[in-house]
């Protein structure tokens, strides 16, 4: 048993950073820091952004042994073999352009004969580039730790690499993408953001670029296939791409391919709403393969065939029982078209249009479908089916088939899924026999479906992504990570984090997520305002995740209790004020990127919350014939018009570059799906002769600041309740290999607490088993109800549900199941309520014999239960969405009598 000190958790400790290092958004401390320490260098050059691990290998000042990439107006020439992969040669051209972006000097790039010069950049793939292979044979480059690895690179300065060249900076990859990642790693170190095109992030100018001596690498990625799914792309991305490129075609996709590679991803499910990647533009798959992108299709598009291809070319019903020959021919055509290009082939079948199959479908039929598809794969490729990467998505009802016993061959990756709302439905059991194909995760930042579409802006806080994907990693789902990103544009930060975390989940801890956001902000806007911008990015995602903007209504927050609605609006408006203030301090070159990434979403969401607040006030005023009823109606209409103006402003940014990207409707839903356009929420007006009651007071200020909690002191009952944020425990009791850990900023109000490791077995509550203790001081004896606010984690273990327990003092803990009656499916009210409100609220009832100080205990039973807040209702709790604000602390430590008073009369 181990006991923590009070409040070991309430503050985020930032990793030490160096004010001179360049940007590299990945935690690679064990590898890169070792490399730099071996050189004995101190990086002191004045450069604008930082590596997330506080290190960098590119500086603007010469150091001992460093390589001059560009100095004195001259850039080292780039040299790659024409025999290397076309994608490597193309990326080398990007490096050439990136050096120019940073220094305004363009290096020469040759692929035939070696350039002349004292210092040269040599780029190549081991086993594919004669240049690299010769260095290895001459024992000038040691690639023993790189050769044969998946997507690994090494960057190193080599002396006398070839005749006529004194020194070379060598970028050597284990394979095609390994070399490409090495190229883009150098670009990012120089200060070129991966988002330079997709978010108009300017590149800071440098007078010189030097690469530190030593070996620089990021090792192998922990997740093999890491990618995004462009989905639900109408009207925004589809309208934009049609205007700018003539359609969702290769002219658009090449920008996307480059972005994915710069973010060190490698995998793409292409847009499929009326789009067909390979059929629409034959250059799409050809260029994807050339760039180095592994293609796939979504969970319901078998054997590389886009869903819309069946609408265009299919004959008869999408039904394997009645139309198997036509379907087999259709799928065979997809495999023949794929050829030798890299793909992870989707197998299995859902109903037409991503719907469940008919009631008559059964496991035997689905197993036959998979067997027939694999035979097609083998026949067309001319090799055993297991030699072609495949995945089977356990999406929605397909997971039920798996749970009832359906199986696919061991080489097929089982793609496990979330509930479309960021909560993973199922994970492998610890200790389960490994599969050759492994397991993967299909995750969502965007969704079309119940209880409501969410497609407009970012609603995905990084701490929750970290918590759920950490589960996936720890339970061994590391073969494929793919995330639905909708139109891509509004979710830039979550995409960066998802792909960076996928590279090595072990390198970003829960308490480093805030620092990741700061470093990401520094990469886009420089270090001066990075902390403030990161705070804004984190807060607006947190506020949006409380309830998706599309689900907001005048009834979401309480008008009357705890000043809740006014506080929500005041907090958001304060965030908007801060964002505008920072924007005024940024240079002109940053304005487009800042509006896209920071200012627009904050202004738009602050305005939307105020709109619904004003509508709520109007409706309340109308009930009582208040004099300002019509004034509030007019204000609501003004706020509605402002929303449209902000969207129009976004569409006009960067000279109209992103026109249509903010065409997505988000106000006035009547059911789960989109309406044709935004609809003004209903307001009421009254005749002046009727408006006789005094004007309704409009509060635009937040709740009064709560007194600072004193560590270890009891939380004091007031107004008939005690409210406690989860991290504010007085003691954490650990044991059985389990530790309590705060997940900073996770949840609707402050932060959350859970136990780690997440694979630890269940524990029986009681005695000294793991639990948290909270001191509370109550004014009266009698019955109380404890409300536990928990993150909406699903029952991913396939058991009866995840459990925790609650007790006061020495009473027997009451065990609570989070998932009683909950099924992650549309129509299941407990699940719909949990995802809409981003919380699971559970209660227990207790009787306390005496007033005074008591110890409230929250017990661990199962892993991955995430606690956000506890509220003790002593009879005075009022309805609200977020729960009451945290209570004040005071009083003295609990007496022995009080601690043992549970149940006394």
C-alpha cells in the first residue's frame, strides 16, 4: 500500500524547453536526446519554435562539428539516386523548396552525378539507393540498427563520403517511407510546419541552418498503419474541392498525401460521399502509391471498391444471398485495379449504404463472404491471401457477430471501433493469444448519425483522445489507427496529436498533453504567445466537448441554478476576448493561420453559446411579459446573423482559398441529421401593451470565484450539497500494482482521475484496496446521495460492465456498474444521454448518523473508470447540466467518532 501526498496532481508540470530549438512535434526523448548528448553540443542558436522534448538538431548558429545546410547565402546541394523510389525523389524536391522557404536560398538537387562541393546532403533508401549502399559497403555509415525496420530513418554527418566531397549529411531510410520521413523530419526541424499549406502557417525566415553532429532518428513507429478517413465531406470539403480543383481528385489529394506524410502518417481512407477514389480519377491511386500512401477503404467498402461504385456500376441488389456472382465480379474488378499498389484490403460486408445487413443475414453467410473474398484476393494477386494485408471492421452490429462467435483468418487485422463519439467499444483481452494480423482502432472526430450529427468544428479535447488511445495501445490494438476527420480542416490539432501519438504512445504521458499543445502552438505561431494560444485551444475544445455545438439548445444549461448558463457564456466570451487580444499582437503573416486555427472557432462557438443563452432569456421573459422580451428577441437575431458573418469571413480568408469550408449547417436541428440550412431558434415577441413586468435581468458574468481549496481540509456543505472535483482528494491509497493518476484537463469542468496500469485486474473494494479519500463536513445527519460524474467510457472488456464503489467512513462499499442498461447503439437512451452530455452520472444512497466531518471514499473495482467529479446531495441540490461549482474547504480533520458514524441513528 502506498499513500500519495495531498494534491500531487492539480498542476501541469511543463517539460523543460530550450528557447532556441526548432520544432519537432514528437516526444522522442530516449532516442534523440541520447544522440544529441553524445555530440556534447549545446544548442544555443536563436530559432523560433521548439521540439516537444526540448531538443532539436537544427540551429541557426554554427556549432562544433555541425553541418552547414545553408550559410552565407549558399545551400548545400541535395543528391539522390535516380534509382531510388519516385516518392523519395519527390520528397527531396519538397526539401529543396522547404530550404528556400526558410532561407530564401534554393539548393541544387541532382539525381545523376554527384554535385561538387565540400558539403552535400545525400538522400537515399537502404537497398534501393546505390549511394547509400556504397556508404554502407565502405563502412562509412552503420545502418545495422535501421536496415530491415519499418519506416525508420537515420540522419548523420559522414566524413569523406565520396570523391570530391568532404562531408555529407546523410538521410537514410529503411524503406521508402523511412527515407521520406527523414526528409520531412529535417524540414520540420528547420521550422516548416506540416500545416504550411492546409492552414497557411508561415515559415519563419533564418539566415543560416546548421545540423548538429550525431545520429538522429525517431525509431520505428509503434502503430504500423496510421491514418485518416475523409468522410461526411458534403457540403464543406466537396464544395471547396469542386471550386478549387474541379472535384475530389488527384489535384486535391496530392496536398493531402503530402500532409499525411509530413505528419508521419501513412494511411488514408478517401472521401466516399458520392466519390469513388479510383474510379473518379485514375491518377488518385497511382499518385498515392508514388507518394508512399497506403490506401484503404472504409469499413463497409470491400476489396477496394468505393460504395458509390456500386451505385454506378453494380447490377441487382447488394445482397450476397441473391446476387453473389455479380458481387464477386464487382469485387474482383477492384482487386485487379489495385494491382501491386500498397493497400490494406477491407473484407466483410454491411448492408448497402453503410446500413446493417438484413435480419436474415447470419454468421455462416458472413464467413462464406469472407472466404470467397479471400479467394478472389488470392486468385488476382497470384499469392496466398495472407500475404495481402487485410482488415475486418467490427463496426456496430458486426461486433455482435464477432461476439457470437464469427471468426476470420488469423492474418486479418480486426479493426475495433469506437461508438462514433470517441469511446472505444471493444479491446482485446489481456493475455489473449496474439493474432498475426493484430488489432486496430477506427476512431471518430466527426460523425453523421444519432443522437446528432457533429461535423462543424473541433469538439475533441486531446486529454480524452489520449485516455482512449492509451487504452488501445496498452491492450495491444496497434496494427491500424485510423480516425474519421470529416472535412479535415476544422480538426487540425487533433489530427496532429492522433498521428504523433500513434508513432509512439509511450512518449506522451497524460501530464505531457498540455505541453504537446503548447509546442504545437509554438510550431504554428512562435514561442512568445504559445502558452496563451495553447490554453485557448485546450479550453475551446473542452467547452465544446461538454455538449457538441449541434446539440446545444436554450435548455442545455440552467438559467436559474448556480448561474450556470451565464457562467458558460461568460467563460466563452472571455476566451474570445483573449483570442482577439493575442491576434492583434501577431504579425500580418500569421493572421490567416490564426483565424483558421484559433480565432474563428472561438468566436463562432462563443457566439453560438450566447445565442442560445439569449433565446433562453427571451423565452423566460415572454412567459412573464417582461419589458425586454422583444429586445432579447432582436439580440438573438443579431447573434444568429453574426454566426453567418463569421462563416462568410472564414470562407473569404486567404483570398478565398478555403471558400465553402464553413458551409456546414449547425443551428436548428430537428432530428439527428442536417437540415438544408441553419435555422434561427424560435424567439417570442409580445405587444408593448402586454409588457408590463420589469425587464428580466441579463447576467453576463461568471459564477463568483470559489475559495481556493486547502489540501487535506474538508469540503464544507453549503446550500444542501458538497461538490468536489476529482483531483482534490485528501489521500490516494494504492496497492496491488495500481496507482492513481490525474489526467489533467480531462472532463467537463477541471480534470479527471483514474488508475494505472489500465490492464491491471479488478480489485475487491474494502480495507486497504485502492481508493481515494475526500474529507467532507456536513451540517446535519441523515440520508445523503452521492453523485459520481464519470467519463463516458464504454464496457470495452465484454464483461458485465465497468464498476466502482462508494462508501462513507467504515461502511461497506456500495458497488456501482457504469453500464447497467447501456448499449452503444442508437435508440438506447442511457448511451445517447451519456454521449450527448459527455458524462455518465451514477448515484448511491447513504445514511449518516451524525453531522460533522466524514471520509467519502471512491473505490477502484475495474480498470479504466475515469472519475471527474463527486457531489454529495444533502437535500439541497438543484438541477443543472454541469453540476454545482466546487464547495469551499475549511474546518478541521475528521475525528475518530465522525469517521465511524455511518449508519448510526
